[in-house]
């Protein structure tokens, strides 16, 4: 019969972990958890940024449709060509969140005793809707948020004018600092139809 002699010394070496091993294991675990938390914070910020861009994109598309329905038309007497202008849509949204109220005085004409709003008043209402839609649905720091719209000529790489585009810029801070990040979105207006 074979008998195995196991010494007491062998059992003492295999009984458990030392304090240093436990501390090293906890340090490695803490590093892993910190990396996971950092990744979660960055992912959350990216999701918020994507949601904000989606809100501005949808509001810009809605505004573009309103712009195309309300151009200011002027007849050039020299050429006899009707020109479209969208200057009334160059605006900014400086107000805090909530419903925007425009107190500007616009020209109104009277037809049969009824008051008819001019194109500028309609443009102001479109800008009002745009600002309200964006500011009420955007997520982030309220104080640092600014958004501006501008209708400008769209040009190709050679400088030829191809039509008009709605250019929207907004600046906001999601981390609470004063610097903020500036974003821009360009929507080509199909006004050549």
C-alpha cells in the first residue's frame, strides 16, 4: 500500500490569501469599476448630444417648410423677374424656455374690416414656433443655450449660387462650463421649383 505523507508546512502555505493579495485585487477591481463609470458618463453625454441634434434637425425641417411657404416677393423692374427673399427668417432665440411672445410692430393691412397679418408677422410666428419647439425639447444647461437661424445663398465648390439654404447654429454647455460647444446644421431649401 502506498501512503502519501503530507507535511504540515504544505498545508500552511495553501491556507489563504495574504493581506497584500487582497489589497491588489481590490485595487484592480476599483480600476475596472472606474473605467466602467467613465464609459457610462461619456455614453450618456453622447446620447444627450444626439437627442439634441435630432430635436434641432426636426425643428429646422419644420421651419424650412414654413419658409418656403412664406417668401417675400419683389419684382425687379429692370429685368422683370420676381425675386424671393427670406430675410425675415434671420433670427435668434435669446429668451429662456417657454412660449415666445413677439412684441414687435408689424404692418397690417385692412381688407373689408378684417385685419390681415403681413408676411413679417407670419415669419415671426414661424420663428416663435421654432424657438419654442427647440428650447422646450432640448436637454442641457438652460443659461448657456443660444440658437440662431439665417437664410443665405448656397454655393457649390466653384462659387456658383445653387439656391438658398437655412443655416442654423446653436451653442450650449452640457457640462456646466461657460465655454460651451457650437454646433451647426445646414438645410438646403428647394425653392427652385
